[in-house]
C-alpha cells in the first residue's frame, strides 16, 4: 500500500518525490505497536510529513476504548515529531456491511478528540460496493482487499494527502473499464474532500 500510494502521488503530481515506509505485522493492534516501541524510535529518528495509523480492522467494533487510548498516544507522538497524523478508516467485512456505520462513527469520534485527519477508505469502499456490486473488492476471506480494493484504498489516501482533481491511472494497471475507474476516482475524491471539509468546519 505505501508503495502504491507513493507511485500514484508521484504520477499525479509531476516533480513530487515520495518516500514511503511501513511498519506492520500480521493482525497487529496499535496497542501492540506501542508496546514494541519501534514506531516511537522511527518518529524520533527521521523527519516525517505524514504518518498514517491503522489499527486491526475490527477493533473499532470490539475494542474501541483501547483503540482510542492508543490513537491518542500515537497522535501526541506524531505531532511532537512535527508530522501530521492520519487515521486509516477501514471497511466492513464482506458478510457484515451494516457495521460500516459504526466504523465511520468510531473514526469520526477519534478525529474529533485527537485532531487527526481521517482517510475515509471505508466510506469510499462502501459507496463503490453499493454502486458496483458485481466488482468484488474482497479477497475470498471476505476481509482483505483485491487489487481493485487496494487501488481504491490508495486513491483515497492520495486525495486525502493532496488537493488534486485527478489521480493518474497510468501509474498502475487496474482491470476496470474507464467508466468504473472514473466512478472509483470520483467516490474517493468526494469522500476525502467531505472529510477535509468536516474537519475544517
């Protein structure tokens, strides 16, 4: 995902150079990352413009208090390091689409409390899924994204980071027709802009 976001940003904003890094391990929570201490070391050891926090995808539904605590801790560390914190809003599991509303509510509450920005992938995902139900964004496990799902997530990141009107789709091969790609871009851009407007009001 960080590599895909970097490629799309560079392709969409000529002259921009993006260095992206990731610190992740399977099924990790923000609490587990905090206790390991590696994120704090990297924040202190380098200069960052933006830091994206992603908790384990079901924690907004089953462990919101813990998530709130560790988001606050990390946001404080990120801001102290001079970077801007972002929260990666994930999507509902395939067999439980109704839970998306609770996920959105959780992330909006976290943003209000901490001042972090939200990357509303879950909102764009839910809208695209409703409008194009024949296009599967999920891998067979009903949780992880297909290449199209990853592309949607990356585009939402790009529109959240940069005030641009279009993403260059030449940066990655995606097996979608032009009408579907245009719809995907529009939904990602609209969700990102609505989130920015909400945070600035």
